[in-house]
C-alpha cells in the first residue's frame, strides 16, 4: 500500500475505536488514537468511559519506548491545554517522542482550537489534518453542539445505540429548558423515537436530522 493508503487504514482504525466508545465518554467526545511505527501498530486506545483518561494518555504508555519516532493517528485534535492544569495531550505526544501526528478533525473547544496543533508544531512534530474528517465528524457532533448551544444534540433513533441517553420529556414541556438542564449535566447527544416528542422538537428547531 502507498503511504496515503496506509494513513487511511490506520485512521479508520482509530475512528472504529472511538465509534465503539460513543455514548460512554460524555461530557467529552469519544476519541480514538492509534500509534504506528514502520507499518506496525504499537498501541491503540479510545477515550475511557466518563471521558478520562484521554485516548493519547492511554496509548503512549502502552507503546513504551518504541513510541519514539512513531506516527499518531488521532480522530480529534489533541488538547493544547487542560481545564485541570494537567499536562495536555499535545505536550504528552511531543514529550514521548512521537514524530508525526495525523488528525481527522480539528477541535474548536477552548482547550484545543488550534492550540493543540500549534503546540505540536512548535515542538517539531509533523502535523497533518483532515484525513477522513467527514467519517470522524459523528464522533464529536454532540460535543460541538453542546459547546455552541449549551444543549445536547437530539436525534431520532430506533434503539439509541451510541447515544449518551434517551430524551424522554413530555412533548408539552419547555423543551429548551429541559435540554439546557441536561447540557449543564454534561450530556452531549441524546435520542428519541419518532412520535409526539420528536415532532415537538422538530417544530421548535431542536431536533438534528
């Protein structure tokens, strides 16, 4: 395979890791990280349930000393700062000796928003962005929606697989207030079935389709 084809294979693997963790990591998005060197996977991880630790924080120690000179495939831009003041994932990757970071989607949140990629580049790493970005978009759509609106995203689903929880309010309730309350609790992506509630959400512009 060519380098570009290899990159796509490893990024798709990172996306699959994160997809399997969706609905378990709120208030953080599910992120996948695959560390590769000389065409072989050294380690891989996804954001832990509850949102901590991050994928990079798990994969790097698993790879050990072999991580030096490796490429990291990450579905979302590594954080450039931490609300807790702890070491950022960008710092973590650079300090470990990773040489190249391939990122599917950039993160507009205050703790990334270009700061992650900037920190990586300042540390001398090669950074590439946008690989399979469309495929990775679903992983952070609820996180970004809550960031922008303060509310979790709501979609129609048959079984709710991959969602943080079910939105089960009365169709006659103040739905915006209910969603704001759930956003404050950390929910990012909720589901409901077709019916009265879905119609009420649709009419109020609160249903993502």
